[in-house]
C-alpha cells in the first residue's frame, strides 16, 4: 500500500546542505498545497451553504445577487471554495511553518514556538468569528442603507462575495498581531521596553494597518478593523512583559 512520504523535520543543531533545505521546503509546500486542495474540494461540495451564510448578512429585504456573465457564478463559487480550503488548512500550514523553522530556533524555545502555532490557529478562528458576526453585519447595514431612498441597490455576486471574503481575511490577519509581536520579542528582534516606549507610534501603525487591510473605505469597516488592532497591540505588550518576567525567573532558577 502506497503512503505519501512526509518531509522529515530536522533536529536542533543538525547540519544540512542547501539542497536538503530546499528539498524539505518543497516537500512542505506540497503538503500545504495538498491540504488546501482537499479543503477546496470540501468547500466546493458545500459551496451552496457557504454562499448562503454570506448572503445571510445582507438585509432581509434584499438577499438576491446577480451574475453579469455566464461564467461568473462558477468562478465565484470556485474562489470561495479555495478560500474555504485555505481556512480549513490553516492548522497544517502553521504546523509546516513551525516544522521548517524550528531547527533554527534554540531548543529551549521550541515549546514556546509550539504554543505560538496553537495561538495563531485560535486567533485566526477568533478573527474569522469577529469578522462574520461583528464587522460584516455592521458594515453591510451601513453600506446598504446609505442613500437607499435615492440609490436602489442591485448587487453583483462577484463584488458582494469578494467584499465579504476580503473582510474575513483582513480580520484573520489583524488577529495574528500578538503572535507576530511575541515571536519578534522572543527571538530578540524586538524588546518589550521598545514596544512600551514607542506605544504611540505602534497605535499609529495599527491605525494605518487597519486602513490598509480594509477592503472598503467606509468608516464602519475601517473602524471595526482598527479597534481590535489597538486592543491586540496593547494586549501583546502585556503578554510580552509577562513572558519576559517568566523567562527571567526561569533563568534565575537555572543560574541559582
């Protein structure tokens, strides 16, 4: 019976040639592509439910969308299935990234990296949930009711569904901020002291990032994406400080 050969994870301190690293990277990319493909097939099988869930956030009086070309319904369905496959494969994607980079990290930090992978997955779920249950309803309520007494909306399937998907992707990216900052501080690229001293600059960067990842220029979508960034940024500083104190205590016990 044939079984797929998964890429071997290198041990800490194990030397490998450039070719071996590239072969490992190629193998992990194939695993990621395979996971996304399987998820996309599953998404295509339930695409009617996925589209219904996205249309459910529209006003009850106008939940119909139109296609402007014969192929648009199929292409939109295909892209939604691919996005769903990517979301479904996130745990495997994070695990493959962790497996590839962990040999370059100190063995003592391997456990922390494992927790960061788990945290990234849960934060991604939180971002998707926040985007679907909070951002999308508020943004669509504002956008679909704006000047509705003069402008009668008729929504194109591609534009509407793309907007919804981009909002969900943006919120997923936004919620990964703590993982990014904790990873940088644990690797020594950033320090908690610098984060505290440059707090105002960090808030400014969060505001810019909130506008950059927003799929629309409306104030509701932009604000609802920027506010979690501020909260997550502040929470990341406190989390980094907690990990610093914990590392200092562990180092003190080791030296003592």
